[in-house]
C-alpha cells in the first residue's frame, strides 16, 4: 500500500478531538504534533498540502516545515553519534526560519491557530537548536544534548 493510501485509510478511521470545521488532515496534524509524532504530523499535513490550491497552501507548508524541524531534533536525540543525525541542529534551525518566513504573511490567527505564537516558537526553537537560548543555564551545544532533551516540546492549540 502506498503512503497516500495508508494516510487516507488512517484518516478515514480517525476522529478529531476538537470540533472545528477544518480539514481532517489539519486537525490530525495538531494532535500528532502535540503527541510528539512529528514525522507523522508532517506526513498527514503534506497529504493535504499536495492537494491544496487555495491561499492556505503556504500556511500548510510552513507547518510542515515546523514539524520537519522537530523531526530533525528527534533524530538528533535518537542517534546522537550517527554521522548524519548528529548534525541535524543547523538544518532544524533553517526549517524554523523558513516556517517563520512563510507564516509572516498570515494574520495573528489563521485556521484557529495562533500564528503569532507559532512564529515566536520558531524563533525560540531556532535559538535552542543553534545553542543561543535566552535565559538558559546551559545550551544543548555546550553539553552535546538535543534541545528536546533540555527544553519542553511545545504544544499547539486550536482556538
């Protein structure tokens, strides 16, 4: 079974926790992201993004990049000594910057999401990934750890 077919089968069986008139993939993205399933969140929203032809296409892409940055951080945690995965902090920071840039074109709230807060998180987690965290007693770069082992992962809320 192809990835799109697997995603569609999963989505057909999945019921969103929030009762908003939103695409199922978008609601699933938020729930998967909040569960720390960043790769799956990325995949499920990509499924919607590939079909999207309206003004939300760039918005979805920004959120895909946001989740993708956390995939990099997770891989850094899971495989710290791996030649590729141990160098994922800078690519994560770049994805946070790309996400922030795309989100800048949207209003403060879009599709029930606080865009301003997600943009703030992009900047904060980019600094965490680069070892330039404000108000931190130690940075991941100094101790060789991933930001996900030092800081609490963010939670997205639809309102």
